């Protein structure tokens, strides 16, 4: 089998992430209003059902690296796609809360398996010097998937069953693409790379702190992902298609999240973390204060999309840096924490909505986001980080991947071919001088 080039693999990965994250997970909030009306569900029921895919995501993510190592990237991605296609199809045929719950639970498993499968495939066939760039393109798939769901909403309006059936068809196409283009092998650590050092107490402490911040962010962001569309329709009396434009704004702004996360890694992660949490709070306050003003609600969605995607990108880079050589653990724990926070935040918000209304519940969550922003100076930095010129230049997602493996001299491992290219360039420069 001929494997795809790095650029083709990045596009394939973005497409699979768009399906498994954008459509199978985050698009659900778009369809909450018609689903709630057709199945006669209360806000608390919606909140509890919305927590199920997040719980299944955490479970699947915990086992995914082991599964990918045992059965290979291709089969893991295919299994992920099967759960996605099945879950989306079940949602399209749901007649009550139980069948809807089964469908969204299966979609959560799809989401949890896909990224570890693609990461394993990337490590096996993509040049290490391109890992950061390829990963950034794949991560953009979430925003792309959210945007792709919008035309479906605009065309089908309240026909959510047809929309989810079309998503199931796309997931099936993704299964075929994974079968034809992904490698069946598992990633192999180069024999000339030094083994990862034991995890120290300081690393565990900082990873725990990172996970707490990720959990808090997931908790407060659940309000927007699940209930923002319902808020503007129920409280703001805006037309149904407004929810589609909300998600367009979230998706487009989210594409800038990778750039913002890179800037945070280069400058000051704690300050950037605090700023983005304040932006999350502002987005919730804006939409709760003026749900009937389409201009303000769209601006709120832009702010939320940029803040949320920037924070998840920052957690990714921090997790990678805190545990070099352990891609199955460092970036995984904070993402599991985000999902756990969302799983708890969804039903809590549903209960608050029933007790104090949408505006009051969103205000409570916005206040919680401000509190977390205030304590963000405790956000963990890279171990032994010294802000000299060399370290400042060695930032961003690719730099984080470069430090995953080290050679016998303790320098970042780049591979034999890349080292030879670097030596040749340095030799040419010396000859020119």
C-alpha cells in the first residue's frame, strides 16, 4: 500500500476530525431546539443526555492509545468511524430520550478513538519535522466540521433526522477513506532515541494542576456548546436559522485558535490562559444579556470560538511539554479533564435553567469563568523554563513535538535524515564564510 504524502495525510486527518468531532460531537448543540420540541425533553434531560458523549469520550480516550498500539492506526480509525456512523444513524431515528442517549453515547466513543488513531498514523508515516504543522491542520478539523454542519441546518431547518442521517453517510465515507489511506502499523520509537525519563513528582503535580484548569474550562464552556442555540431561540425569539450562523462564527473564529495557542506558548501561557477565560465569560454574558440581538449574539460566538479553540490548543502544547516522550499521557489527561468538566457542567446548567432561567444560569457560569481566570497565574509552565533567547525561539507546537524524543546527548531527536540535512546546511554556510 502507498501511504499518502504529509499534505494529503493532513487533509485526510482534518476531514476525519471534522466528522468525529465537528459532526458527531459539537453539532449536537445546533439541533437541541428541534430535538427538544419533537421528543418533549426538559432542559435537565437535555443536559444529562449531552453529558453522555463526554463520558464515553473520556472512557474511549483512556483506552485508545493501548488499542491503537495493539491493532494499529487503521483499524482503530475504522472502529471509531463505525461507532460514529452507528451513533449518528441511531440519533436520526430516535423516538425518545433512551434511543437519543444511546446514539450520542456511541458518538462519544467515535470522538475518543479518532485522534489517538490519527496521532499513531502520523508518528508512523509523517516526517517528524512536520508533526507540528500536520497536527495543526488536523486540529482545525473541529472548526471545519462545525462549519460544515451549518448548510445542513439552513437547508433542512427543523428536519434534524435527515441532517443526522446525512452525517451518518459522511461518517461511512470516512470509514472507507481510513481503510484505503491509513497505515495498519503502530508507531515505532527509533532505536537510537533515548528512552523517556521516569515521571517526577513535580511533573505529576504540574500535570494535575493543568488538568484542574482544563476541567474548569470544560465545565464553564458546556453552557455555550449545549444551550447557546436554545437560548437565542427560547429567550431571544430569534429565527431557527440563527443557530446555524452562530456555529459559523464559532467555527471561523476557532480556526484562529492554533495561532493564538502558538503565541501563548511563545509569550506567557498563564496570562493568555486568563485572557481567554475572560473572553469565555464575556461571550456568555453577551449572549445572555442580549439574546434577541443577532449582531451581538454573532459577536459572542466569534469570541467564544477563538477563546475555546485557543485554550484547547494551549492545553495540548502544555501537556506535550510537561511529559516529553509520553504522547499517550501528556496531552490526553487535560483533554479528558475538559470532557469531564463538560459532562458535569451540562446537567448542572440544565438544572440551573429550570430553577433560575437561561440568563441567570449563563451569568453563574460566566462568573465561574472569571474566578478561574483570576487564579490563572497558577497555570503550569514548562519544566525548568528559562526565558532566554534560545527558549523563546524554540516555541510552538512543532517545538513541543521536537522535544518528545531525545538523543543520547540529551538534544531533541530529529532522525538521521534530518540531522544529515542540518549538518549539510551548516557545512555550506561555513564554506560560504
